[in-house]
């Protein structure tokens, strides 16, 4: 019970932060989806968060995520959207395509092919009912900070075409992690670039309306820049073990 009280208090504080940031930015909190990133934390925590209105969770490690989602009560699972947000190896993608509702970290064509195959098989086996939602992860780093995950902007159009051509995938938008070592203004500028990139994608792919940006430390900058999805882990769940 103590854990549940801790979670609800932290969740309430994060929701207050989102509301304050929305107030400052002149946005409505309805425009934002809070994805609680539950990696390293047990299924019981997911149950508790779901009981307090969390409808979206994020996971970043395949094996842990699959087991955790499988351990949820069926009613909890039915009410949740499960986002895979971590680096994804091609050989794990088929499995992720079975239990995830969204994969936010698509950054290369081979991953698109594996996710498509995996989702097609899951649908045929009735393990999934519809297409998998996909976000393209964008590398916002420049110079020395580049190459920390995500496709470079010049690769995005081709990647978007590959997703759009895949029968069992739906392109929903873009995702990024802020480059390290930026101050708040720099982070805001990086997220603005992501929002612009998302806007360009949406011209060609109208369903690609999501912009996933902002974590525990920089969610205010993401709200100000125009993000639609926030991925918040430690501010809700507490600090994770040091290993990754
Ligand atoms: C862990 C993780 C988060 C959450 O990070 P916090 O700083 O704990 O909020 C968000 N996005 C991705 C891709 C992550 O791996």
C-alpha cells in the first residue's frame, strides 16, 4: 500500500507539472498523452498506475516488457496502450510486434520489415487485432552529439514510405530524445526542430500527428515546443537501478 501511495503522489505531481507547463504554453492538457515509462518496475506498479487513470505505459527492454505485459490482468491489459520506446534489435522486433501497441523507436528499414512480418504473424494468429502504430525516432544531435539513436533527418522520408507501404504498420509520427548537455533553451530548440520535422511528415502522411518528446527532466520544454506525447519514467516510478 505504501508503494501505491508513493506512486499516486508522484503521478499527481507529474500531472501538475504538465498542467503548469500547458498553462504557460497556452495549451490544453488534453493535447498531451502521458506515457509512464515502467522499465525496471514490476507489473504491480503498472496495475496501480492503471487504476489511477494511466492509459499508456512505455517499456524499453524486450524480454522484461514481454513478461510484464503478459503478467497484467486481462482487464488492465485491455485498457492500456503499450509503447516500446527503447533501442530495438532487428531479431527482437518480431516479438515486440506481438505484444506492443506502439513502437516509438523505428530508425531503420530492416526494423520496419521485421515489425511488419511480426505483426502480420500476430494478426494471423489472433494475438493482435490491428496494425501496429509506429513512430520514427529522429536523431536530433549535431556534430559530436549525433549518432545517439534515431535516423538522421535526411533518412526520414524513405523510412516513412517504408512504414506507409507496410500493411500491418501505421505511421503515427516522430519521437526523439533530447541531445545531452543542452540547457533548457537548447532542449526547447531541439524539440522545436522535431515538431517541424513531424509537421513536414504529416503533410505526406496525415495520420502522423504524434510528436513524442520530453522525459522526467525536460517535459516542460517538450510541452512548450508542441509535443503530443511525454515519456516519463523516474518522476513517476522513482529512480531506477544504475545498470542499463
Ligand atoms: C527510460 C526512458 C524514458 C524515461 O526517462 P526518465 O528520465 O526516467 O523520465 C523516456 N524515453 C526513453 C526512450 C527511455 O528509455
